[in-house]
C-alpha cells in the first residue's frame, strides 16, 4: 500500500534549518560529504557512500551515518535543493511517500524532483541547456530511521543537442563551501 502527499516543512523546522544553514554545522556537513565523495572517486571506498554511473543516470548515495540525525539529512537535502534552483532549475514536485512493504515494514521517502528550466529557450528556438538532467533527491527512511540520502541525475535519451554536465560538475556546485 502506498500513499503520497506534498512535502511541507513546519515552521519549527524552517527556523532550525536557517540556523544550520548560517552556522558551522553546514560547513562541517559539506566538508564530510566532500571527503566521502572524493575518497570514493579516488578508489578508497567506504560503507558511507556509493556512486553509480551509467549512460542514462548517475547516483550519489549517502548511507546512514552514526553521528547524523534525521534533520541533518533533511537540512543537506533542502540546502542542495536551493543550490540546484540557483543553477536554473525549478521544483517539479516535492512530496512525501509512505509504503507498507511485506511483513508490515514501513518505508517513508521525502523527495525533491527538479527539472532544468528550458521553457524560455524553447519558446525562442534557442539551444536547450540540459544542465545536469532531471534531478531527484530522496531521503529514505526504514522504520522511521534515516536509511540513506540519494541524489539521482536522470539523463535525456535524445542527445543530439548536447550532453548533460556530469556528476562531478554537479558535486562541485553542491559541495562548495
């Protein structure tokens, strides 16, 4: 059984998020994720993250970290959303989904799905900048505990007008101090 509804952050969350964003915790989180990502790309893999790259999509996954609580993942996801919007994207959908899996196990997903804003270029007949493709960020919970945060870049199939920028370029934007 699956239910879905719009993702709405509460006022208390918004206040705490602004404090996180303006404080040292944001810098610490970005530095930690940057180190994880760079070490992974240098071949020094750990249980903290995964990178998956195929011709049609790329993923960066941060697995549950012992010293992060649920809001740490939410703050990072919402902060990345802001950075992506600054790159010429719009929010197609932000939602929260609940699934009941076999055996009554509850899975919850909070998600931001963003697309590059190409409407003006299409209207004017200009080349379309696909930027990083369609982007989805999902914070997945297992039995009410944060399990992982996944960033997915979905690439367009028709590529005669140019390819999307790669995961490495997106991570530069997301992880800058």
